């Protein structure tokens, strides 16, 4: 691991046993539960009220209730090499925010308005804050992490011309952050592999420890210099190379070994009513939009572009 502030010791949040907490909807009410890790009931969910449930047919809610969601722009070497031809994109990390209304649960629908051409996937891991955090050092930041979640940081790239600085509509529209199915601790994050699938085909993949530029402890210490992080807040830690656009009907998944797999299905919806009145900046299809939405195939492993091509053929 070659990132800034290397680990002196394995943080407690990454030392087993593995614990996964999920939040589900039953009869119109939300319940928390813990996944059973061993024994005859392994793979089932034990609710906090004692009930034990099969997981296949459960309705999942996001396992977080953040006051804010902060996302790092680039933190994987392959993504930086694809977009910047540099192993490190900037001297220091840069960030944007997503509103909590962007949250979506496991197996949810990811909405793509008819007036937007490009909806890009970005498989990521999310860091969940456990308690109020302000003015900490990187080594101390691990003590403020509740756990990790797979996430899909989806983006409506047609708004990049107007919102490139804020990413407000690009990354903040409703349903654009599937996260879960649970929060996991007790797994060494830096020994895991992140893989994104479209229709079952591999379109992104990275070993987290090998490709990390800035770890979550760096990001937390950096952000918490000036912004108080509250319990439940979420930090998204960027995506590897080969973020590309998907279409209605595509099934997008992000799996992180030993942590979990989040899934969402892209669904077409009509353009917003106010857009028909030319209210606000309209989606565009400019060179800058296409640069980000379509990426640079020549700078990524051919297996990813081939995987996406096959994914589209399978529809």
C-alpha cells in the first residue's frame, strides 16, 4: 500500500469477527438486523427483535441516515491514469457532495429521465461515520468509522456543463446512490477487490489496497479539519477506471469481496415537467459531457470495454 499516511497497525474496524448490519422494510416499518455468519442459519438475517428471516425477498432500505454525503473525485490510480495519464490526479484530494435524497436501497430502481442520454455507473465503497468527528489526525480517524458499504455513485453526465463544479444534478438526483445491502466491519478493506457488473459482465475491477491513492483515514482527517462529521454521515471513496453510461433495463452491481454486493436496475422515466417549459439549464451533449460519459477506452484494460459490449448484447 503506497498511499499517504500508511497504516501503523490494522485498525479495529478492520479486525474480525465480521459483523454486517442491514435495515429492511417489513409491513411498512423499518427494522435493523444482523447477518448470521455461521451455523445452521448462516446467511439469514436476525432482526433486533429476535426474528430470523431469509434474505432473498426482503425489501432493503439504505443502511445509513446521513446529515451529509461527501464524495472524493478520484482516489484510484487506474481512474487517474485513464482521465489524467498520471498516477495521482492532484496534489490533494478534492470533493463534492450528494444530498441524502439521492440514497437508494439494494435492488432499487435507478431513475434515468428521458431528456438525459448519459447515466454513468461508478462502483465504490462507502465509509460510514460512527460518532461526531472534528479535528482528528489520520491515525485517529479509524476510531470514527462504523464500517463500510458497497455503493453505486451514479451520474447524469448531461448536466456536467452546468454543474461540473458542484456536481449537484450530475450526482445528486434522486435514486443515484444505491448503497448497502449492509454496513460491514471486521474485514480488512485493503485486502479486498472491488468489481462492477453490468448485466452480469465485469466492467470495472480494482484491488483496493493496490490502487488506493488516499485512504479513508486521510479523507476523514482532511474533511474534518473544517467540517464536523456526524454519526451516520457517508464518505464515498471514488471509483476505478472505466465509468461508462448505461441504459434502461440494465442491471448494475458493485461487489466488494467479503463486504457485499449492491444491485440496482436502470428505469426510464419521463423528463421533468418543468423542463418542458425550458425551466433551468437543460441537459447537454457537448464534447465535455462525452469526454466524461464515454471515457477513454484506449487507457483502460480491454476486458472492461469488451465486458460492457457483451453486457449490452445480452439485453
